[in-house]
């Protein structure tokens, strides 16, 4: 091999396949104490919902007992659920959000 001969390595990029992260549901739970308007205020503040979407989600939980608010990675789901619970608690209401893995 002379000095001008350059041995080129074939550039084959191997993309490691990352497993899709498991997704979690954040669930709004109905109760008899939190006023409807407060539930909507919290959904708007924590989940950036519009008044209309907040109303529909609140009414679904009110009528059926619970409603899925959002589906996301575990870390975000747990943080959002805690933010909602803490915000309600700070206003004196027992509003509850839970998280569970999506099938
Ligand atoms: N059930 C409550 C009421 O009648 C309103 C409410 C709706 C509370 C949804 C919680 O997740 C909830 N004041």
C-alpha cells in the first residue's frame, strides 16, 4: 500500500433499537366535595386544558367515577398527578388523581 492509498472503512451506521417507553394514564377521580368549577380550574392549570375540554373531562369523571386525563411516560404522569393533588389540597379540597400503566 503506498502513502496515497487510504483504506476506507465502510460507513455502516448501526442504530440501536431503543425500547418504547411504557405509557401511563393519569386518571381524575370523582369525589363528593370538590366543586365542579375547582376541578376545571385545576385541569386547566396542570394539564393546559381549555375550558371546554376541562368541563367535558370533569363531567365524565363526575358521571362515571373517573376519567383518563392524559397518557404519557411514567415520570411525567406521576409529576402531573402530584401537581393536581397538591394544587387541590392547597385550596382545601380532596381531589384525587391516580396513575396506572396502559395495557
Ligand atoms: N362530584 C363533584 C361535585 O358534584 C365534582 C367533581 C367532578 C369532583 C369530578 C371531582 O373528579 C371530580 N361537586
